[in-house]
């Protein structure tokens, strides 16, 4: 298949994260508003153009108080940094359908290289006859690398919020019209 432009189908896609909470449990969250520029042959991503933009104010952890705190200057500082972005700079095929995608991740104005494992999940026609492609991406980032350093010490030891954040994306892409 030739390289073509794709758009993210938000109704069938997700950008999620998971972080340790109080040393023993985990909190999951997601971003509800995101977009991407994808120019690729979905069966061979090695020369793809991939750029993601996430609206930081769209964070949701199913706790409005926590979400307000995440939007504040303690974390995403949404008023001053309304978006986080990722732009792929290197794509390596590791096996059929699996890639290591390295790129520049920018959060709170700080840009660092990060690598995500991306899997081409396949493609098929939807009920309207449109060929769609699906991808997943997984990786772990260190939140303090991006200035997200707020924390609180726990009486029993440890801290309230872990530093390692697991990131996962599941993307259904439609051909751009």
C-alpha cells in the first residue's frame, strides 16, 4: 500500500496513562481531546510522518478534584501549556508489525526524546466500506523530566504520586478526505 494521510477516529481511539498512587495502588487516566498527523503506509511505518497533539485540559481521572489539580500549575499548567506534543524522529522496524518509534515529546515546554513500542494491529473495512487501520503504542516516561514534580510525602514512607508514568495509545485511523 502507498503512503497516505490518515486522521484519528476519536470515537474508536484513546490516549491513556497509569501512575502509582500512595506506593501501593494505581490511578488511570485519559485525555479526551487529541489529534494527529499521520502520513504512512500502515503496513510499513519506517518512513512515516507521525505527530500527536494532546489537549492537556482534557485530562480525566474520574475525580474532578484530582483533574483540577492536574490542570493546575502543580502539574500540566494548562493555562500556560495547553498542549503536549510528540513528533516522531526515528522509526525502526523490530519485527513484522512492531516498531520502536522515537521522537520529541514536549510537556510543559520541556522537550525530551522518548521511544514507544508501536504495533500495527491491522486494517479492515468498516460497515460503510471505508478501510481503516489500527495501531497501539506503549511506553513509560519519567514525569519529573518534564517539570511535573509536585508530590506529597506519606506518613508511612514513600510519596503520593509515582514518577514513572505508563502511557498507552490505541488508535483507529481513517483515510483523510
